[in-house]
C-alpha cells in the first residue's frame, strides 16, 4: 500500500511513511543495509556499518516504489511499498 506522505527526518536519520491508519519510521542505516539492489542481496547485512549514512533524496518510481539516494553514494536500490512495509514490521521504530 502506498503511503499518503513520506517524511525524511535528516537530523534523526529516519524515514517516516505516513499511512491513513499508521506511521512507520525506519532508520536510514536499516534502509541502506537492507537495500533491495542486486549488489546488496549478495552480501551480509551489517546495519552498524551504515550508522552515519543519511538519505539525500527520494525519487518516485511510478506508483509502486521509491529510489533512495544515500550519502555514501549508493543509489541502485528501488524500494517497493511492500519491501518498505516488511522492513517496517521487522525494524521500524
């Protein structure tokens, strides 16, 4: 399900997805470590190594996803609404 609003909290390094019935807040480090890009799926996930990473921009990908551009240069992960929802259920704060 597509959120009605996406808010980037740069100081807190979190991405907030606002839905009609709930909000999901995800740390940028979690999003970076769990990037759905092919290069990241082949590696072990270490959230702590991305502790200082922030999101620089959010690029819409039609009505199904967003591309997140990170401060460490990573920009190849396309996060579907389903992936973001699953990450929220597992790692949301």
